[in-house]
C-alpha cells in the first residue's frame, strides 16, 4: 500500500473516496464495541473507525491490541461524521475513515511518557524527554517548533539572496585562538601534539572573505564554545553570520531590520515597525541596569546622586564621596514582598559586592524602613516625586560605583517583574516585541586582577574614528563601533565595524591588549598579512539563530527548538555522549589520559 493522503488533508469533499493513510497510533478509544483510533503523521490527525461488522475478526483483534505510537497503514472509505460528533479542535474534525484494511508496520512498546496529552507531556521532566528525544519530537508542539525553525531558515536565506549576499561555508576545524570563551580542541593524529579548535565563530574567516573581494557574505554557521551553559546557551549552536564591505553602521541597521521584518512576517504574520529605536550603552545601564533591556514594562532606574551627596545617611553620601552613585527604583505593588523575596534580592546585591540592600516598604500610609529616619524632608520629597511613590510600593536602592549600582538594580528589576507576573500584577502581551539597538559601547574593559585591558566585544572591533587618538592616552574613553540588537530583554545578536588597517589592528593587539609580538604573529599573523594587501572597510553581525527561533516559538529554552540538544552539563542523554574512547584510539592520537576512570 502507498498512502494517498496525509493525516491533515481529508475534508467533507473527500466523502465516499477510498484512501490509504499511514502514521502513528495517536490514541485509541473503544466505544460500544466499535474502535476509534486517531492516526497521526507530521501534518496532523485523522480519526479512523474499526467496526467489527466490516472487518475480519483477525484484523479487529489486531487493532484492539495496538499500543500507542505503533506504526500502521490503513485503507478505508471517507465519510462525514454523524451529527454532534464533530471535533472542532482539529482540521479533519468533520470526517472519519471507516477502515477496510490494516497493515501493522511496527509495534510500539508501552511508552515512558504520554504523547497524546499535552498537559501530561509538559509535566515530564526534561531529562526523560531528552533521553527519549525521538518520542518527544513526535509531540505536535515540538513538530511545530522544528517546522517553524525551517521556515525561518528559508526566509533568512531568501532575504539574504535578495540583498546580493553569497552563502559561503567556512571551516569547522580551525586554529586555537584563546581570546574569549574556552574552546573545544581536536587532536591531530598526523602531527602528534598539535590540535585544531572548533570555531567559536567564523569571525576571522569572514573578514578574510572581505579581503578576498566577496563583499557580501552570510552563513547559517555552526559554532562551539566550551563554557558553562544556560537556558539560552549550549556548547554547539547556530548563528546567522553576516559580513559586508564598503559599509558603515547605518547599512547594518537597515539590513538587519529588513531581515527581522521578513522573518517576523513569515513566522508570526506580524508586521514589526522599523526603524528600531537606538539607545547608547550608558543610557541602557542608567535606565534599566542592563545592556539588553526589556522595555515592555516600567520600573526604570532613577539617579539620586545629587540629592543624597550631602545626606546624613552615610551609606549614600559615602558612596558619592568615593566617586559612586545612588540609584533607586520603584517596584510598584510589591510592598507585600515576603522575607524570602527580600533575601533573594539582597543576595543579588551581595553577588555584585554590595554589603546589603536598602529598601522602603510603603504600607498603611507609612514608609517602613530603618533608613528613613536619616532622610531629610527634601530627600523624601525628591524620592516621592521622581519615583511617583504610592501606597503598596517597594523602593529599592543601590549605592555603589556606577556600573555596579546599575547592574544590582537591573538584576533586581527583572526579578521583581517575574514576581509581579506570577502574582498577576504585571501583564505583558506575548505578541508585543520591543526591538532596539544598543550602541556606543566602550571599546575596552579593564581586568584589575591581570592589570590589563581586554576587548569588550572582540579585538577586531574598530574604535569610533574620533576616539582613535585616545587609544594610547585614555583607553577607557574610547568607544567601539559595536552594536547589539535586542528584543524583549534578549540579545538577538551583536556585531561591529571592523578594524581594516593593519597598523591600527597591530596597535590594539600589542599596545592595548598587551599580546606579545611573537604571539600576535602566531595567532593572527595571517590576518595582518592579508590586511596589507588591500583590505576594504567592512563590518558585520551575528544573530543567535536558536535564540531567534525560541522567541518566535514562544519558549524560554533554546533546547525546545533544537532537534537534539545537550543538557545544561553538555550531555546528550539519548546517545550518552560525551563518552570514553578505546585505548587504541587514544594511542593513535598520542594521548595519555591521567584522569582516573569512574567506577
């Protein structure tokens, strides 16, 4: 038999036709001696009817003993369902197929978890789902995610082709350049003691492609980072990698806004407005305490440095005297925060080096806090006016160096939003997408432990032209031509205009980042050499494709949009990898493992 239709295709217009369907047994119901089986394939479901009056005893008995997820083919006649039995939840809900023949292609054993009940499946722990990933992927929710991911990839390729980009594959066996996240190393059998590294990104190759005259490159690139994992980060991931020649930042903004506009229309049929808002790194930290702000709700940070610089509350005035700031935010409606919630927020503050967390609860017309007695009437008036304080509010403070104070309240702001959403006091439309560009990042950061500067983005980011003279005299004031694209508090991607002058790049490597000349030559010599043969001005960006798909699928974990993801520990539970290898394999690679084998 060969199927004539898929399981989401039949409608009342097909009534009377003899059809062949194939798929998995989704569910089975015995109603008064007549057996109803929902047959499912990747397109949907169709109800089939096994009436003992129309079937041989052998066929009917076989049907009654089918376990869920057994694979079958049926031949039968389409008929309209009797009045009152329609199922409006599925597109095929007006018809059913009266079965004449049954062929069991494969019997399924009893399942480790239910697939036909979405609520029951949602309660299964993630480890079980990942161990039986082939079953988990049969769930309609997961099928939908993979289908949508495919559509997003096709839309991306289509748009980039329309814009004149070439899709070029770059190597996944690269050289080790340990600047940034930890790398995965691959031993080279042909030359013992040498290693490849799996690329963290195609950054250097795509810049070389610009020197090669490709001008417009993109790739759905596989990348690898051996680092601690989170819900939005795995050891291997996919990014939409882009590089362009003879452009400036405005060209990147326009390109990505056009791409995301097409993707959102394709995936969700939503027209997102462009151009996107732009804010500086400093403004983002000042207002939201984070460089990837979620602007769909308030609770913005307010600066009270001037108001408290002469305060009798020494914690605040002392912070200002030491060059710090005083910031506050109003978590509206959270005056009833439990002791446990206050302790959680206090731990967030302490994780940034603060000694504690100052706060005021506004309850029953009173400001309840041991610090209020130190405030002058002018200070209280400033707080009330600028924070719009009302009954039921919770005022939270941070007094520290600027970056620390911002990040403390930024972390607490997101925590408060989660609490308020759980309590039903903060509602956010799931179809609201607030896009923005964060720009004007500092080019460099300073590592006090190593007493040296490091790249805030990566060492190939070009400084803002007018700031180049400050590279050697005042590096902390140098801004980079770096930009991040953010939506609803998620960084979709980041990029920059690159350094294309070999002398500037060499200065950054050796004078600013203090990479020794011989190491610079070893790690980046081929790039500096290439730049000497006519490197055009160029820039690019990389978008996290998994994150993008997760947002469009409405899930917080990228594991829900990847067919075979790893766990938070980097393990594939289905294949039980990583795993040990044989002594012969290690011998061929000249590797001697010193770690004791686990019992």
